[in-house]
C-alpha cells in the first residue's frame, strides 16, 4: 500500500511536469510574394542582343489568393543591381510578373529592366526580393552551370 502510493506520487509529478515541455517553435510563414524562377542563362550564345537579354528573366509570384501591392518593391542580384517595381504595381492572387533583363514595353505580367548587360550571372547568383522599405522578403540562389534556370 505504501509502495503504490509512492509510485502514484512519482507518476503524479511526471504528469504535472508534462505541460511544461516547451511548445515547438512556430513555423515561419511562407512569403506571400516570392522569387519563383530565375532564367539566368538565356537560350543560345550570350551575344547581348536585346532578344538574348530578354531571354534572361526572373519571375516574381503572388502565392496567395489576394491581390498584393508591390509598387516600390525591389529585386536585386548579388552585385547590387536593382529593379524597382513602378508605383501602383499589383500582382493578383496566384499570378506572377516576369522581369526581363532587356528593353521592351511593360505590361501586367511582363516588366522590362531596360539593361544593356545581363544581370543574372550564369555560374552563381542570388535573386533577392525586398519591400519598398528594404525588408528582405525572399531570395533564390543558384550555383550551377548544368542548367539554364532555377525553380525556386
Ligand atoms: Ca546570365
Ligand atoms: Ca546562353
């Protein structure tokens, strides 16, 4: 009788201790707007023609179901070359904007950086997305010449 009481006491202590176990760390929410793809090695020989420059691009995707305002947001490479989304730019839920490196007429789903040089290094680079206040939202790196693009 005395032994079983002692055992019950031990079990009771253990039972009380259980809720004190730390809860698992909260999972970090996926960014609402993400770097979805970087096509860093444009098709064919890189001759720096405008069509070749435009064969190089980065895709920014809104993975939520609601429209996001991204005016003033920035995409940049490791060197620090920046593309800034014009004021008033929005991405509807589930949709994306492709930013092509060369020149062209920007529309709802395609923007043009307007560069005369490539921006995404073929060997290794990182595409980083920041808000209009400079807050880091997402990034995507590649370090291989075995493929021409990376799906983030
Ligand atoms: Ca490139
Ligand atoms: Ca190429």
